[in-house]
C-alpha cells in the first residue's frame, strides 16, 4: 500500500522531489483534494493554484491540476506567486486553493499548502489526513475512473496586480516620510511580489527607495537559504543596510509569507516586537479588538495589547491553531515568534508583505529611527529557541514539571513555567523529530541566562 505519511505533515505536505514524491503523487493529491471538497458544504467547483520558483514547482502544480480536473473541478492557474498571494486569491475569488512551495527548505524539497475557500486552512485535523488516505487509495488503484468528465482547460489568470492593489488599500504609505529600504528576497518569491506592491509603476508612487538583494528567482538558492530566522541568512542584509545608510532592512523567506526586520544599525528587531507594533496599529483602527499571540512570544506583547485597550489571547504554536483562534474570537490580528503575521482584513491568513507595510508606515509616520521605535516594544530578554535531542520527550517534560512544582505551570503547548519575577520558560516536543524546543524569557539578561542554563542542564542530563 502507498504510504504518504513521510510527506503529509501537521499543516502541509512537504518532502524531497523526486524520491519522496513526484508528479504522479501530485496528481493523486489533486484528485483527493477535489474529492474532499466535493464532500463538504463549501467545496465549490473550482480550485485556484499557484507555485513558487523551484524547478519542480510548475510540473507538480500542473499534475495536481490534472488530478483536480479529472474529478470534474475547474482550475484557475495563477502561475508564479507567493503563499500570501495564493491566500489573497482564495479569499478574493472565494475558492479553495493550493500553493506549491517548500517555503524555506532547501532546493530538493517541495510541498503544498492547501486551503478551503476564503483562505481557511487545511491541516491534519481539518482534512489533510483524509486527503492523504484518499490519495493513497488512488495511487494503489491507478486505473480507477474519475468521478466525472474532466474539465478541458484551466483558466490562466495573473493575480499579482490585484493582490498588490488590495494590500495598498489596507496600509496607506503615500504620506510617510521618504525611506530607504534594503530588501533581501533570498532568490525567493519576495523578488516577484515586492516590486509589484512597493514599486509598481501602475500604482501611485510611494516615497520608498528600494535596494534589492537577491531578487532573481532561483530555486537553487545560490546566495543563502531563504530562511531569515537563521542569523547566518541575514548577514548580507545587515551589511547592506549599514553600507547604504538605509532606514531598515526586510528579509523574506522562500514563499514570502514570513518577513524579518532589521533596524538602521543592521540589528534584528524581534518578531515579538513587530507583533506588538502591528497590534497597536490594528487596535488603533479597531479599538477593543482581540489579538492572538502564540505562547513563545514575549510577555511584552500581551502587556502592550492590554495597554492599548485590546484583549490578548494566547495560542499554541502553529498557524492552524492561530487561525482557528482568530476565527473563533474574530481577532483583528495575530502574531507568532516565527515571524508569521495574520490579519482579519486578509481573511485571517498570514502575510509577510502586509506586516512589512505596517512597519514602513509606523516608521515613516515619525522621525525616530527604527532602533528607538523598536525599544518601545521590547521589555524583556529572550533566549531564542534552543533544540535538544531527547528520546523520551514526555518523560523529560514530566521530570521538568516536577522540578518546578512550586511555580505556576500550564500545558497548553508542551510545558510552560512562570515565575514570580516575570521570567518564564516553555519546553515543547517537536512533531517530527526527537527534539525538545526550549524558549526562555526574563526581565534581565543575567536571569535569562541562569534560567536557560539551569533548564538545559536538566533537559540534557
């Protein structure tokens, strides 16, 4: 029997091409996706599909479309796009969607992010497990007849201009002070979408000077991995910001749904600080709204949300949990410490571009440099995420919990321990590897370092 468990993850499909999956598998997944949609109330009869710049993406996307059409569904081929452009298409066209990308993974990887109409996510518990089972059955019975006549042709649509124009309606950059911005696209889809959103001649000119780094679309990632959360991958951006005397730098991951920010000194701005900054702007437009933050964002996020009249709600790590909480609470905004940012005005979906535009607006509406602006939102010292290999993760979590029995603990996602002085730790297991992931935050660097080292000694002992 076919086994797709290696590539069907918690939130998406991802694996190496062609050894873990190929166009035959993609076609089966397309048919399985259509079958799932046919059985749901909001399935519709057309799927919008986009892909990134990886060499394998066009072929996989075309094969997936063949599977969708074999089930009698129509297809809108959006061609090249970022993941948030696909979410725009799904929301604006009210269609289910599929984005072919492996985000920040190396060149030999590819994957699919799928959503229902209105950009509503599909994860293991919301359809992905069923898609896997249906695709496995199709792969084991390749001669199985489709449910109906295949659609003869896909409709090709360039949605980039509409996506860019829509984002321009959500954040007004027309009256900010002139800013010089270095953008590192990492040879990913930011090199396609940034010019359209921030510099398209068809749209009103913005007071921005863009200094491009690695805008050439190249799925082999010849300059560095398209993962800006790894410090090694923003070194070029940091250097360029200083050399060009820029006001800030932006780095996008491979599918441009995440955005990382550095200030005018080339120093990273914490995604928690960006979460708090954007939250205050959204609360200014929608007073009293709810803001979602995952449990490894800084305590400063919930404090600042409350100070601005909002209601902070803590979520598990992972986009399916954030999006579910946003839908449940009708939250105006959500942020993760991984630099994913979610907006109610964007169908509760994540978009690195819209977050970047909020940062540009916040900076451009005042005279202070970003290093000073960022300090308004950074109150604590964080360790960053530290991984440790542990064979029996649950036994180790139980041990750590016993060790801190006198402190305030919860198990929303792994184990969180809070201390009276404002310090906290979170230790949670990886979904796919024998790892425990540790995050620590404290009011001072000394306290953070001491707590971090204390926990790591217990974890690795």
